[in-house]
């Protein structure tokens, strides 16, 4: 239940269209739903944060993921699963046939309502190299699921600066930019120096030994001399997308009326 749903419920009670006891039944499970001691599905999160709970797929069985998704769907909320192994995705498809799996991003998604644009503009996901695509796609699919128009710019790393410079018009029109890079992690600084929009940098674990599994890129991004660069954890395309979505989010209209 999000803020709009709650307002509609309260207005239905106020207008005599819904008995108070029926409204109470709908509100009973608003804080959370306990699922057999392995999960407490946070139905209140959509009201608090504007988006429903997101499921981290690693470490959960396919049956557990399916049960959480079905509970979210039961309450009319979108089910988004990150880091889901393809084998678990096949099992999840059997349980919920109308969900969609994105293998590069390792994301499974079932929208609760038809997609609508909730943003002020376009969020760009900029990828330094093809090897960074899994993290970039995790960001892009998450942004789409959260109601953002998403653009992609791929393989524009600093080894060939002319490639990213050729995209300056698109970069300068974006509301927010997620930049995904491994190796030395220099691309976010380059992009931030070209635009006014905030840049969210995502270091990836791509690189040879001295890249230290993404630590070198992480430290480089944290030490960026370009202004307006924020940094998330290594390989955390989801976290970057969520932040970018909050930046891009347009104010939600409400149906509330003053008596």
C-alpha cells in the first residue's frame, strides 16, 4: 500500500463507500506479514519510502523468493528480485508465470500495475566497458521498475575519450547519471566534469590483480576531483539506481480533498 492507496481507502470510509471494519481488515497487515519464520514482508515500506520492498535473491531458496513475491503481489505491490541465479529464475517462472527475468542484470520483475513514468526526466546509465554490463543492466532494469525513463550509453571508457565526448548532448540533458566502471574507475570524474546533473558512481569488480576486486575503482571514485559525484558500493547497481530514482522522482499527485 502506497500513500495514494491509503488516501483512497480513507476517502472511501469518509464517503461511506467502505465500512470501517472492512478498512480495518485491509490495514491489519500494513506493518508486515510473517511468512513461516523465514521472512517478514514489509508492506509498510511503500507508504514510508514510496516504493515496495525489494528482494535480494542470493542466499534465498527459489521457494522462499516465490513466497515473498506472491505476498507482495497479493497486496498489489511490484515484486523486484535482484541477484537471482538463472536456475532459481526458472523455478520462479513456474510459480509466477507472468514475471520477467532479465539474465544479464540477474533481475526478476513483476509489475503490479502498468508501467508509468514517475520521473522528471531521463536517467542515463553510462557503462565504461562491456565487461561492466551486468552491473549497468542491474541499475537500468531497477530504474525502469521504479518508474524512470532510462537511457543507456555503453562502452565509453577513458581509453577512448572521443567516445564519451560524442555523447555530450545526451549527457547534458539527463536529470541524473549513473556511471559504472571498473579498472581504474576514472569515467565518473570525466562525466561529472561535462554535466550539471548529479553523478552516481558505481565501481565494479572488473580488472586485473591490482584492481583488488573493485577496491581500486572504489577509492578512485571516492577521491574524484569532480564535484557532484556520489559513490555506492562495489557492483551495487541496484543501490545506485535507487538513489538516482529518488533524485529523479516527480512529486506524486494526491486525491486528498480538504473538508
